[in-house]
């Protein structure tokens, strides 16, 4: 059986609420992966506060649903890194649309987090035979 490859490349469309004008940054990591039909592969959505206090974060991520399906989208420790409570307000997987959405907010505090971390980990299943899927 000849294996073909599917390549995933990522960037996230994001919304982060921060207490500074500098603005936090979000990224999909790793940026590039070479995978094969039938593989399960994970990416992290990482947030870099850039000297801002981050209270909540959300994103919508699009992918090629002829190549990939999302198995899971799991909350990371970014917003609760200091032991604070959080609330996941959106956690939608829409494989038929090639789209996932996520939103999380801190609760019971007026202080944001300032250290970088993983907001979520997404696990994809490779269903396509060959191609390139951007994550954007």
C-alpha cells in the first residue's frame, strides 16, 4: 500500500481580551507537520501575552475537511495557570464545515495571566490521501 502525505500548516484567527494596548499574540504550533492517511496528529493553540494581562481568549479555526477531521479540542492550562477558575463558553467542532470554535474566560478575578501557555490542544484525524490543509 502506497502512503501519501497530507501537510498541515497553521495560523489562528483570534480574539484576546487584554488589559494593555500592546496586545497578546496567538499561534498554532507546530506551524508545519507532514502526516499520512490514518494518522492522528495534535496541534497546540498557544497564547503569548506580550506584557498584557489576558482575561479571556477565543478563536475560530478553519481547515480542509476533505483532508482532516477534528477528534477533540481540549482545554489547556493557559488561563488557569495561577490556579484561577475559568469557564469554557464555546467549544464547537463542525467537521462538516471544516471549522472549530473555542472561547474561554477567567472567573472570580479581575487579574489576568501574563505568562505564555497552551490555550487548547486540538487532535485531528487524517482522512485525505494527499494535499495541504491550512489551519486559519
